[in-house]
């Protein structure tokens, strides 16, 4: 279960600085993807996809209301941050806060549900890696919001906000499609869809999977049911501190850039910890191979 701390001073300037960085990153990479050719365009598309992933990590901070001091500011910023990857702020917030509340219980569900790597076949792994379920759910929710159908799967209290956000998403997608067809331009493909599908989706999945993979999900103890990856400064910045996931679940209303302050208190207590993402995935691969061989032998 998550542990609350007392009132924490939220720095508007720090989060505004983060937004300025990601906005400059997206605009610069987008301009390059639209204007350059060859290797330069490919590089900008990759940079855009990585920026989309970083933006969702910032959205995660906003949904905890630890970005800005005013809740509406967090929602407005959070909606824009999630738009490139089609992540509704209010839907993500509703599901994610329940995840914090119910972690370690049978009722725990995550907004991004990737299933069990060890039980997935090749097609399932590809579907997981390219977030097919997420995009299918997004399309379904946009259609439901536009048609006026109920949007209560995340709770009635947030249904109106969620419906509004999916309608706005649908409007943006429609406007982008009309502009692209009308002008005969590939800008929408180069600056949004290609980076989203080819780069952002798989990178986001690879960043998210370690958080609880291989942990004791039936334990209410965050030091048992969650994983921390110490990693390096670059990855800590890229994930906005979310790699310190045990610390985040332990003190979830602490701003993400301050999670490292908790390391002296958590040292030696974390059951699931890796020094890098490479180390984690090397262990996952070595774990999956015997499972697959045993499954094949059994069949």
C-alpha cells in the first residue's frame, strides 16, 4: 500500500521547467522530421518518439498533483502531455490512483496492462510491445464519448472529464487527418504516427514493465511488491524518477525529482532492485527461456 507523507512543497518553477524542456524537444524534433530527409529525418522521428514517452512520465507526475500547486493546472498540462500517446489524463489518473490504493490485493489493475511476459507467445509479445490493447481501447473510448454512451468504467465521478478528454482527442485526430489528406502532406505521419507506433510505444512498454514484474503482487508491502531500478542519471531524468518505483509507491505524494532523497531510508529494504534496465531485461530473458523450454517439453 502507498504511504502518505505530510504536506509537501510543490515547485511550480521546477515542473514548468520540465514542460519547457519537453516542449522545446518536441518542436525541434518535429521541425526536423518535417523538413529533413534521410538519416536526419529518421533521427528526428526517433527523438520525437522518445519525447512522447518522457511526456507521459511527466503526465504521471501531474496526475499525482505534484507537478503544479493548483490541481487544474496539473490537469491541463497533463492532458497535453498525454495527447501524443493518446493517454487521457483523467482516465489514467482514476486507474492509476486505484492501482496505488489496491496494490498487493486481488483488485489491483493498472491502466497500462501488459499481461505476463512468460505466458505470451510471439504474437502476444508484439501486441504488447506496440500497445495494441491501449490503442484499441482508446479508439473504443473515443467512439463511446462521441456517441454519448456511458463512460463509467473508471467511476461515475470522473466520467464527464474522461468523456470530454476523449472527445478532444478524437477532434485532434480528425483535424490532423483532414489536414493531412487535404494538403497531401506526410507531416502527421512523420511527426506523430511513425514516432508513436515505431518508437514511443515499445520504449514506453520497456520502461513500464519492470515496475512490478517478478514481484510479490499478493503482498501489501511496497518493499516486496514493487521494483526499483537505480540506473544512471540520464535514465532517471528520462523516466522522471519513476525508475525509483518502490520509493514512489512508498511516498507517492512526494514530487518525482525528490524520490532520490529517500534512497538512504530504503537502502537494504527493497527486495526487487536492479542497477540498470539492461540488467533487469537480461534477467527476464534468462527467466523466460527455461519457462518456454519447460512449456514446450510439457506439450
